[in-house]
């Protein structure tokens, strides 16, 4: 007899569907979430709940290589996006 399966936590593991971004290509959604996180962090601080939402989105959508490259560029003040 199989053991009882634990319920899945109600927290989302990735971002919810956003009709502005097609499901087939999440690149824009990833980049937009990264920009929104850094803009929010600049205005409200990193611990603000809305900022954490954008952080979770870009962490789940963006490839790690992109994020590390963008973080490097932000630290060196040469990121091409408007933060």
C-alpha cells in the first residue's frame, strides 16, 4: 500500500501567468521582473513585500548566468537598463 502523499505547499514556485508576456517566451518577463525589483529596491528597500515578489519572479524565470552578469553590471554602474 503506498504511503500518504504530502500536500503541495500553497506557495508558488514560479510567477503566475501574465497576459502581457507570451507563455512560449519568458525572456521579456524575466528582464522586466529584474528591472522592477531593482527599481522597487531603490525606492522602498529590499525587504518590501512587493520587491520580494519581483525578486522571486526573476529568480525563477531568468537563467543564473544572466542574473550574475546583470548583478555585476549593476555593481559596476554599467547596466544598460533604466533602474
